[in-house]
């Protein structure tokens, strides 16, 4: 179980509503909870559009990393859960663009197809692990 001194608040409303920690630091590593394509209004962005959802997920990932003093360059592993693995593959160029623009090598990655995600209209959810920069 995480200790409070390890928790980094990224989006207090989501974290409190669903009783989770969006980001936890431990021994030089940052663990990020599953990110879906939620907008500020707590509704899924890009309903029925995998590319739009991936874009929103990676925008949220960048914000979460920045709150922890990191960027996509620090991501070493990610796991994507999707309701349509083929569509995820066709839309992978959106993900690739985020890493390219950040000047980051692609991390170790796994993609898993699931029947559905917590938010019914979500088509993709991403967890990530990042290496914390020294001193953070």
C-alpha cells in the first residue's frame, strides 16, 4: 500500500471520486494509474473515435508526468487496455507522434484487449511506469 508521502495529486476530483492515487513515487520510480480519455467535465472525450481517445489519454499522461517533474522521456513501460486491439493498432501513429515530439524512445509496451473498461464509452486505458529524474 502506498504511503501519503509517496502520492502525487494529479487530478484531485478524479482521485477522490474513485478513491485512487493517480501517481505514486517509490524508490526512484513513478507508477501512474490507468488513464482514460476523460475531459475536465469527467466525460469521455472522443466517443467512438479511437484516435481522439488516444490523443486525450496522452495529453493526460503528459500532464500527470509534468506534475511529477517528468516527461514522456522518463516513461520506461506502458500497458494499454483496449476494447478493440485492431483499431488501437491502426491508431498507434497518434501515440508514436507524442513520443517523437518529446524526443523520447518508445517505452516497453503491452496492449491487451478487454471486454469493457470502467467508463463504458472509453475504448482505451493506459498505465505507465516512469523513472524519476534524480532529486525528484
